[in-house]
């Protein structure tokens, strides 16, 4: 298929674009490089640099596109609380412009990068797609708004839409991995201690109602995540909006993740207890049964040491020698 990948110079977008190319698809990456990196655009993809709202119509206007994978977004929870306008503009308004450009140029399907943050604080775990959606920050709210947009476009305009709600994405795919200018995610931060770029890691609270007192998350390898996108593309149905959670279905605590990083890197990784981070739920674990049933998706890299090991190889390979 000829596909447009928005945000294909970012972490998940670049890994998915690499998988699409390896599967034989034709890929055009559209990215404004505000948070992505030019050298993360996979070899073999055509690159269109620019603002999505401005150039989506021009790019799609060349014709022949069979689908869009939409990753481009702002994705920092804390920033969304202090600067919500960035999230309504860059996530919601831009998505509307993209959908209108797709409608104008008769592009039939979209796979959208949604998030577990659409659920907010869960009433029960594992979280099902039918669980209440009560986002606790503008980031999650902006992604939920786009999910709702997709439901209405599927019903009214026959779009084949799939929202994939990611849990905690981690790991790397060869030279494509996670490198944010502002790093807030646990595994990259812990690995920065192992590379000597940080003294220690702060554990945000050790008095949570969990077995070891630290927060539990469902870590999903970015390669497993990418495979779900390929399956979603081929399982799309006109006029239907499908929503699937993507997680490995198992939880690891912050302490367990740090211990896995110690094992993989051989570094002692000093950790200190810090106050709880505002807005963190104690436990987030996905039920991914719907994706297994409907898409035949089976995550295969669920061992935390495999996930951390791939992230570590990526981090180490980028260090100056
Ligand atoms: N943590 C620490 N120390 C750190 C960084 C994180 O203890 O230095 C803890 C957090 O408090 C949390 C866990 O490690 O308990 C994981 O934190 P991340 O920041 O790596 O990930 P989150 O669970 O906060 O965020 C993920 C996605 C978001 C999404 C959110 C809610 O990365 O995009 O889940 O679903 F919005």
C-alpha cells in the first residue's frame, strides 16, 4: 500500500515506518521535526518536512494513498496541564485538518496513535476498551477527542478507522528508538544513569498500594506495537471505527524495572525515593484480548529484560566512542 506516516521522525512513528517498509509498503513520512529527528526517518521512506495542517492536503493530493498512520502529536502529560492550548491545537485541530484532507482526496483508512491516558484513573485492571474514559489531563483528553472524531467520520463518511491505545511503550528497533529532548519516561531515564548522564533515578513514591509500594505499568515492546499497526491496516473496515488496547497484559513495578536495568547494564543504578508525581495512577495494565481476537495480535517480546535490553543496545550504540 502507499501510506502516509505522520510523525514518522519520532519514536513510535519511525519504528512503525521501518516495519511498513520491511513489509514492502511504500511510505511517505510527514514530520515538522519539532520533536522528531531527521535521521530517524527510515531509509527507503520519502520525507516531506512541514506542518501537518498546512501540507497534508498537498501531500495527499499527489494521489494513490491507501491509508494514513497518524503519530504526529504532542505527548507530554505535564506540559499538557500547563499549556493545554498546545494540545488542542497540535493534536485536535491538526487531526481535523488531516481528516478533511483525507476526505478531499478519498484516502480510505487511518490508524491512529491513541493512548491509555484516555481512560484516566482506572476503576479496575486490566483495563478493557469498554472501561470508562475519564482522562485526567489535557493530553489524554485531546487523544480521546480525536477518537471521538474518528467514530463520527467512520459513521458519516465511511472512513475505516482504528485507534490503538498504547500502554507504556519501550524498547527499540535497531537504530530507531526513544530520544526525547525532555525525557520523562522511566526506562530512558534509568538508562541515562547507566551511561553516566545522570547520578541516580528518583522513584516517585514507594507507598503506593502495590506489592512493593511502587507504581505498576504494562510495558509493551515497540516492535510488538508496530506489528499491531500492520495488522490494523489490513483489518480495516469501511464505515467502522475499531478501538484496541495494546499492552503486554503484565505489570512491572518501578523497582522491578530498575532491577531489570541493573541486570542488563551491569551498573548499580542508584535510586532514591521522591514524592509521588501528580496524576500517576498506582496500576495501569491493559487487557489486549480485543486486539488478539480481532487482529490476531500476539505480543512476543513481553519479558522486561528483552524490552530493556533492546532499549539499552540503542542507547549504548548512540554514545560517542
Ligand atoms: N517514574 C519514576 N521516576 C522517573 C520516571 C518515572 O518513578 O524518573 C515512574 C512514574 O511515576 C510511573 C512509572 O515510572 O509510575 C512510569 O512512568 P513513565 O513516565 O515512564 O510513564 P507513564 O506511565 O507516566 O506514562 C505512560 C505514557 C504516557 C501516557 C501514560 C498514561 O508514556 O504517554 O502512560 O497512560 F499518557
